C-alpha cells in the first residue's frame, strides 16, 4: 500500500470548520461515495465549470431532461417569440403603411 501511495497518488491536507467534515461525510455517504471520492468529484466538476466558455450553458441532468421533454413546446415558444418580435419591429417603424403579419 505504501508503494502505491508513493507512486500513484498525491496527498494534501484540507482544513474545514469544526463540524463540516461530518457534513461532508454524510453528503458523500448519501450518494454512496467516500469522502475522498466526493472531494475529488467536487474539484473536477468545479474545474470543468470554471473552464467553460462564457457563452456556454452547463445544465445538470434534471434540467437537461426537462428541456428535452419540453422540446416541442420550446420550439413553439421560440416561433411565437420570433413572430412577436418581428411584429414589434414592424410596428416600431416610421412607415405608416406597414402590414400586420
């Protein structure tokens, strides 16, 4: 085991306020993870989020599935908004001969 630690992993100490370690352990256990696994996952996910381009939206699984479920309604909404925006643009012109769409 000592050879593995020397050659395969780095180790560092993290300090947290009194009582927080128990909270972190409970959180990890509720997800069938070790504290070490949870901390590594949290670090990896934070780095991934920090490295995402500003114009990219990161969705969790539940939000993604909701968007998939709402796909048809979402397209209809986008079509409606586009139509309303086009109508608004036409009504905001100085030309009195603008037709309604």
